[in-house]
C-alpha cells in the first residue's frame, strides 16, 4: 500500500503542476563523471540539439526543460531517480547509456510510475515485464546476432569463408547479452568459437587475451566492450601485429574519441551500431558546428528519445506520467533525430522494445565513421581484409 500511496501522491503533484502551467520537465540521468563520462557528454549534446528544435516550435509559456543528474555507477541510480521525481518534478526520464545503470534506474521508475526511455542494450531491460521502460535500440542479443551475420556476409563477398571466430566481452549485462547473441548465431551457422572469454570491466592487462588470440587461428575477432577496454584491446592487437578483421560491439568503438585515441590503428575497424550520423547529414553538420565533433550514436539515440517523450506528452495533453507513458507506447514518431535511426522512426512493441530499429555496420575511415552494411543503408563500400567490397 505504501508504494501505491507514493505513486498516487506523485501523480497528483504532476496534475497540480500541470494546472499551474509549469514547464514540461524531463530528467536526464547519465554518467557525466567517471570512466563513461564521454558517453554522458555526447548524450547531453544530442538532447540539447533536440531541445533547440523542440523549444523553437513552442510558445514561451510552454518550454521544455531538461534536469540533469550525474550517475556514474548503478548504486546511485535509484536515489537520483527519486530526487528527479520528488524534488524536480520531472514527468519522465531519459538515460542512461550504461546498461547496469539503466537496469537500476528503471527499477525505481517502475516503482514510481514514471516513464523512462533508454538506448541501453541489455536484454533484461525490456525483458522483465515492466510497463514504464522503453528501448529505442534493439536489444544486445540482436546486436550480437547481426554483428556476426554482417561479418560473415561481408567476408563471403570478399571471398573468405568464416569458420573460426573469437569473442572477448566484458562481464556486464551489456557484454554478456551481446556475446550470447554472437555465440548463438555462430552455433546456428556451424562456425567454431575458438575463444569465448569474459573479462572484468576496467581490465588493465589484455596481453594474455591477445596472446591467446594469436594462437587461436580465429579469422575475425568480436570484442564487446566500452571505451577504455576497447582501446586497450585494439592497441595491443595492433602493437603485437595480430592482423585480423575487428568487429566492435558499438559503445566505445563508435565515438570520436576512439579514433583520437588510436589514430591509424582505428582504420577499417568495424563496429555494429544503432545509428550513424551519415544518415542525417544536415543535422550532423549542425551538431559538428555546435560541438566541434561528429554526432555520436548516443547523441542521435537520446536526442530522438527526448523528442519522442515530448511528442508523447503533447499527444497526451498532460503532465501526468501515466498518461505520457501510454502515449509513448502508442506513438510512432518519424521526425527530427528519429530519422537518423535505421527504420526512420521511434516506436515500441508491447514489451517496450523498439519495433522499427535495426543495427548497422559502420567502419572507420580516417576521422570519420561510415555506414557500410546492410547494402540498403550503406553510404560507402566496406573494406574487408584489404579488399573493397562493391
């Protein structure tokens, strides 16, 4: 009964706030400090770009406000959600990139009856039967499945049959789920997984993994990791001259700092991705002019998430989180940054998982990421083993 009272009280507070025409406040819960701070910064940039367009079309008395909360680790997620809801009176929450943080935060949003939109990948996020959590990107196991399938297809076009692969993955919700997708896809295709190794987040010595990779006869390696671990794995491979096609697991592989950190070592590294900036060149040019770097995938995804939530609140004509949640669930939004997501829209199935988006394959070319697969989405030909695939 206590939780019912809390939810009812919060809902009443929103109705009252709406009656007094307060701004529509949306919480943004991300790691703005710590190891994943760059992802938080990129997400904030994308939301601020989206907010410019949102507020440009609204009267002065009806502006949207973002309320930011820095949550670098799961332990602080629930308390941050509580503060955003009870003190800042947000009607919904966007966040938080890191799957383990999103899992913790969404337990609190579910309890409080406040909608949350994320592009975190972990399968569990929308696999728990929750009603108030939504994923704008496919789940991690789908990314793993496509990560494998796209690589096999490109290798085949280059004249190589993939028979042995290696998987390295961090032992978090994101890494475990995505590796499982790769593993299952390989088993279905009859491809041998010669290395299937988890490692702890924040690993400092990957030499044993790379030495094992050198001896394994793997034809392609799939490292599923965030930024620091991915950089360490790729740099060590290149320094030790382990020359295999590399297919990263999104996250740290597809942000500007990846190429800045690795320089020429980043060239032709593949990654699966939920979106890429070359699909929305005009928005990408605005972003680069404003922030001085290309628009990372989390900038696109979280900007689109914000636009979807605001459009849902407008459709509901309410600041009541429950009504906004229902509008989020039924709305198909195909404008703004949503057009940068494969599928061109944000929309959700009955579980809260995207019903429109699908993964892309991107590849590093100098300081840019280009979309190379699937063919219908490709902006440039892929390179595989030194060959250009036309």
